[in-house]
């Protein structure tokens, strides 16, 4: 019976090794039915684990980790952080617990705490197969903190460890934030090429690459279209994205569409502001970018675009950014 319970627990979504520490926990500690079932399975497996010489601390770490996974929802992230913390106390080299606690801290807005957990995770020996996830998550945390150089380095690590178009796209944004226009264009162009412009974010990569070319002074002359735009258009990346194309930035930014959503206004205004800066129309650009910083959606990459453009001009400080909801 104990062996059957051990197999059932082992076949869970993370196939964690079921281990328990000195019988200290009871089913009453698990508030939900699924949490109670998880611990019950772990308790049933304890005699088998002890018979096989499994270290008690590691068994307890798995119990707390499994409970943390069950609790790891936006509305219950604080409880999950506490559970992952108990797992880490019992097993300091628990890669998955460090990684998942970092994810929960990010969801709670504690990006510095998340960076600390991801840093501990990537420093652990082994787990090369999963290390890219911790690098990617740490890069995101650095980016949200406005720490662009470490973010760029971590996205680069991800790309070195595996082919990852999401990291490539994110690195293009970070390069744009840093004012590295050619690097931003190259990554955006490679992203469009590697994904064959089939991903939903291809249209945004086209816009970012086009803005990067303009900012670098490589504005197309006459009817010439940048290669990135032509390639994406041929592959259909821009179909259905008319309200986000360069020619329509002004319409959306001025809210001429009554049903324009806050996120769409954030995007359009940020793109328009960056476009105006590339044209040398700084006063107009600053006015629009300040609107983004004041009223925009902080979770959007375009919100950070507005912030970093203003900061490059000496017109914004970290305290001016609104917190993500």
C-alpha cells in the first residue's frame, strides 16, 4: 500500500522525490483538498523512503515544495513563497524551489528578491538542462528593475544555452532601451526570420526594428521599405495588426478610437513618442512619452520604452515609474 502511494505521488506533474522530515507535519496544515491529498501521499510514502535510506530533510523539502506548487497562484503567492522557503531551509540546493520562489516573488513585485533566488539557482552545480529557465527569469527581473546590462547578459546566456526566440525578442527590447539601435534591429530581424514571422509578437518586432533603424539614422528613403518590414509583410505577420502599424500610431495615440484599450494606447503612444524622437521632434515626443509614464500600463514593454527614452534625456528617474499591478 505504501509503495502504491509512493508511485502515485512520484507520477505527479514534477515527479518530485517524496521525502519527509521526522513526521512533523499533519494533514490539517494543508488547507485545500488537493494540498491535503498531496501531503497524505507523502506521509504514506515515508516508511518506504526511510527503508530505502532516504535523507529525512530532503523528504520534508519535497513535501513543502509540493505544497508550494499547489499554492502558487497569483492570489496565494505569499503562502507559496513561505512553503518554498521551508523547502529551501531543509534543502539549500533545491533548484526547483529556488526557481519557483523566484517566480512567486516576481509576481508579488519583489524583483530584487527574485534576482537573489535565481542567482542561487544558476550557481548550483548540475541542472544544466533547466538553467536556461533561471537565466531567462532573472533577465526579466533585471529588466523590470531597470538593470539593463545584467538583463542583456542573462538573455545572452539563455541564447547560448539553447535556441530561444523569446530571449532573442526580449534582448532586442533591452538593446533598444539601452540605445543600441543596430543591436536592437539585428535581434528583431533575426527573431522575425527565425520564427518565419508566424508568432503573434512578430508585428511588434517589426515595429521595434523599424524604430531602431530610424533612431540609428537609417531611415528608409522614398518608397524603400526596411528589409524587416518587407520580410514580415510577405509572411503575413502584419495581417490584422493595422492598428499597431507605424502609419496608425498617431490615430491610436490620440485615442480617436473610442474603444481603444489602455494597453493599446500605451503601445501606440510609446511608439509614436519614439518615432517623433527619431525625427528630432523632441518637445512633442516628450509630451507623449510623459503621458505613457503617467497613464500607461506598467506591465507593457512599451511602458518601459517610454521610461528609458525619457531617462536617456534626463527627464525621468526610477521613482517616476508606476508599479506593475
